């Protein structure tokens, strides 16, 4: 969202109302996107991309405030002898 706001200012849009007027996206939706309480739909992303001549990936990936790190759980080590059935003799 930060890069979008910088680009919007380059186009002369200084406020959320200006962005809403240019894009047709409601001010409430834009506020929720900026606050991070709403994820943009693909249609919203396309609209913003077209209005401000941005690459779609810039809207999705380049803003560290909107990209949440993915936590991949590590497998737990198996306890000694666990899952092996009966011990061989």
C-alpha cells in the first residue's frame, strides 16, 4: 500500500478520496486495505494497477507491511524406538 500511495501522489492524488475518485473503489475499502483489515480482491488489484500504471506484483509483494512471513513448522524428531513396532531380537 505504501508504494501505491507514493505512485498516487505522482498522479496528483493526495488523499484517499482522490484515489477513490480515480479508481471507483470506495473510500471505506481503501481505508480497510491501508489498515490491513481487508485483503484486496483481484478486481481491486487490477483497478489499482491500471489507474496508476503499476505492475501487479508491486501491489502484492513489494510492501513489507502487507507481506506476512510464512511460518513452516519443522517436523519433530521421533522419540527413540517410536513408530517401529516391536523390537527385533
